[in-house]
C-alpha cells in the first residue's frame, strides 16, 4: 500500500485520474462504497501532504498546491463520509486544517474552500466544523469578487440550512445561521428554502421561534409563487407555532384569504380539518372560525376541486364552534370569533337556526363584557331586526391592508399613527336613508372613563336640573376625545 501511495504522489496526474475513477464508481455503484471507505485514511494523508507541501512550480496555482487534485479528493471524501460516522471521524481533523490554512484571497483557494464547506455539511461532522463552515460562507458573501460572491450565494443556502438542522439547538451561532438563511431567500429558491425553514421551525428552541415565524412570514409575503402556496405556508406556521406569531398575523391572513376568491372552498375545508384536530393554537382557531362563518355554505356543500372535500353536517359545524366557545383554552378574542361565526351561519344554514339562537342567548349573561355585548346585539338582531339579519350578516367584501407598511409577521417602513393629542372632529347627524338600504358601520374605540366632580364651567341642559356628576372620555394616552351621539331613524 505504501508503495502505491508513493507512486501516486510522485505522479500526481495519475493520482488525479485514480480519484476521478473512484468517484465515478461510487456515484454509479453504491455497492462499492464500503470497499473504498477503507482508503479514507490514505486519502486523508495525501490531502495533508498537499496542504503542507512546499512550493512546487509544476503543480502550484496562486500559492495553492495542485488545487485541482485537492478539489477532487474533497469531493470523493464527501461521498465516502456521507452517513458514515467512521469515515467522517477520520476526516474531521483534515477538514479543519484545510478550512483554517487555505488562503481565500485567490480564486484557487476559494475553490478549495468551496469544496471543503460542502464536504463539512454533507458528512457527519462535528458541530465546531459546521460553525467554521458558516463563518467561511460569511467571508464568501463579503468578497469583492462578484464571481465568488455569486457562486457561493447559490450553495450557501444549502449549507446554512444544514447547519440549522444539525447544529446545537441553541446559542449565538444558530441565531446567526437563521439570519443568514433568511437573508438568502429569493424568488428562485423560495420553495426549497421554505421547506427547510419549516422543518427547522418544528424543532428550533423556543427563544428562536418568534424570530423564525417572523422571517418566514416576511419571506412568504415578498416571494410567494402563488396565493395557495402563501396561504398553505402561513397555515403550516400557525399549526406548528401559533403561539409565537405576532398579533397582526390573523388579520393579515384573513385579508389574504378574502382576496383569493378562487380558494375560498379550499381554505375553509382545510381550516375546518385543522380546527377539529386541534384547538390549542389560538391564531389558527380564530382564522378557522372566521372562515367557517364567512364560507360555511361552501363547507356544507361538500364539493371542492382543489382538495378532498369534508363531508360534514350543520350539526358537525355547530358542534365544532361550540367546542371552541366552551374550551378553557380559548381566549376571549377567540370566543368572540366563534360567537360571530355561529351567528353568521344563521344565514347560511336552514335547519339549525333555533340552535344558533339558543347558543347566542346563553352568552347574553356572560361575565366577559365584550362577549356579553356581542351576544346581546345578536339577540336583538334576532328579535327586533330579523328582517335585516341576512343583509347584516352577508359575506364581507374584499379587505384592503390597513397600512402598506405591514406585512405578515413583520413591519417594514414607517406607519404613521394619528396624533392622539389632536383628535379628529366628528360631526353628529341623522341617518336619513330609506328603509330598504342598510348601512353597517363598525367602530373599535378604546377609551378610559374618568369620573369628575362638576365645575362651574358645566352648564346643565335646559330644564334638566342640577349637574351632580361629570364623565370624561379619554383614549389610552389620556387625550380628550370628542363625544359622538349618532341617531338613526328607520321607517317601517
């Protein structure tokens, strides 16, 4: 064996041909891998000799001893070390030596480091080597040579994702690798990148989940190849880590769903399945309830071309919503979504309106004031304005984004908030619309009530006696707000 090794070193071009031949045999006939893995120690010694050898003008390129042979040996080592602990352990020290001592200022050195990083990421290497590989990637991306920067951008995504999946589950390096992976997402690699990022999300440490979900949402917003892919990606995140997403995720996803009219049937079937399976992820449950309320008729039809339809009855759907309403895991906001969805179904189903009326009436005495208020309003709609119920509860129109600065899971740009110290004046007036027209105006106003004793500046209304108490309405920033009294006259 030593005789053959000496002969190969004395004639590097013969060695180069032998390495290429072994590589081709291993790639086309996996049965030969075990046989050639026995030669890993010899390949390591040959590679070490090339790294530490003195200057040889016949084989030296820009200070690198025979970079062509080094690249070929590294490729062969990558094949032999893949999914094999023994072979991987035998080459760990060599890879660390090559990664540390190779000069990356020249193209030849960058080529050797390129193969070194690929080999580190493809074998069962140590975590320290993977950290070293990520650092090399960072240097490549900062290189002034556009050829090197472009070439390494193409493979750095793959290497960084492997580091995410196999590196230690916490720490600074994992966070930096995540940042690098998200920065490398583009319209070209969005599908493959997102697949690996979603795998990482399912196993990443809790302290990185919020960062990961925000990055995934931002990337999906910018580069989604289709609306269906976009919706599926967000739903996957909500199913996996719904408790770690930002508050604006729910309205953003609802807005996206409303704009995809051709996917309403697909979305409501998929969300119903998710709701029945798990109600612990509150953002997912909220979106599911909203879609069932809006598109429950599509769910009950049991016809959908994009997905295998769910065969459900009206009782099945109402049972699912009642489960959400009664669950101790449901937040007040989630119960509000479920109650509104139940009410909306009263115009989309035919045989269970009385059951819906009963469900709504129960929450008229709920201790949660917001839920109680909604239930009281819905009860009034049943009792006093039943002729208007179908118009009031019809499907929502397509929603516009609240602000161009908001994206799914992240914010970009400046969002100009109104100055609370300068409230917008509101003019009071009467609604004089015909009875056949219905105007629905929704307000969400947050105020603070401040009880004050009357002052000399307060003048009672004519004929109403003495003022004994005054009430001041403030917004959360304690800026005075104008009071609005809206009178509506409906003729019958």
